[in-house]
């Protein structure tokens, strides 16, 4: 078993049990405690587990990682995903871009495009795109979340419902084995659902860490999207759903 296989197995074990000690993991994988500590530190840095004294536990299902931390988590993977997704957006297209650090990186990757019309409920996305003279950037109204610049609420949903665009670019906090798309904030979920309904094609950007997180709020199902952009092959159950429903899979 190589390092990547061992780390994937550690995540699955922690998910199954809720907690695993260094001693248990050392015995289970027949490696040294130092090796397990390095694995746990690496997995914690990726946001896949929560490092606790003497072992590892699950990330919270009710509270998201701080925005400042998420901006740097898996940054290279997010940049690769963003570049790949941007290549699938033609010039002079219309699109929604919703809340999330991955979507902000996608906005940066779209700066070389021409003539885009972007509707967003993300102040950071608007700030990234506003300087392009040939872009038309429209900001949704609503309540601004101070922690990340996301715009949410009933007014936001009503605003989104006024449009029908070529592409809806969404992010997600977690993807369950049954294909459920999961988030932490009920209000954010309702806006994302409106984006899905009003997009001709829905493109989901999700790095590999999202396959091992279990937020509490159901946003929808992976069967509602047209294409998934990620950086590693999805787990077997999710991969079967993708194939069964004819969803495009793009791995950066």
C-alpha cells in the first residue's frame, strides 16, 4: 500500500468510526507512529479530517472551515480545476457563479475570456471580474455574509429567478456516497438551487476533499449537474452515478 492509498484508507476508517487513535492506525497499517502523524497532519491540512490529541476525528457536519483557511486549502488542485473548467466556457456566454473559494479561482481563470455576462451572488467574484471592460457583471441583491462576501436570502433567490443563462458554475462543501450535494448553510443552498434551475448547463467544481465531507444541509444531487470538474477520480459509488446519468467527468 502506497502513501496515497494509506491516506485514503485512513479517511475512510475515520469516517466509519468517527475517531481513530494513532495507536490504532499504527497497528492497522503496520507503520510507525511517526508515519501516521505525518499522514494525519497532511490530511488535516487538506481539510479531510480534524486532527485531535492522540488521533483524528471527523470534520464538523454543522460548521464549515473558516473562509481564510479554505482560501489556501488544496490551492493547486483548485487552480488546476479552474483552468480546466474555464476552457469549457466559450466567449460571449452568460453564466451564474455562486459562493465559494473554488468559484473565486474560476473567476480569475475566466479573465482571458471575452464578452462574458456574469450574474453572481459572490462579492469577491464581482471584485475579480469588475475591471474587464468587455464583461457585464451583475450582482444579486440580498443579505451579505460578512465572513466570505456571499449574498443570500429571499431577495437573492427572486433576483436569480429573473434570468436564464448558458452555464451555472457552482461549488459544494461535500458530496455524499449516494450523490447528495451537501452544504452548511440552508440559505446558501436555496440560492444554489435557484441557480441550478435557471441554468441550461450546470458545471460543478469540487476538489477531491469534497468526497470525504458530510455537511448537514442537502442542496441536491449530483444527477442534477451536467459536468463535474475535479482533480482525482471520484469514489466508486459516485463514479457509477456519473456514468449511469451521462454526466461529463473532467479530471484536472
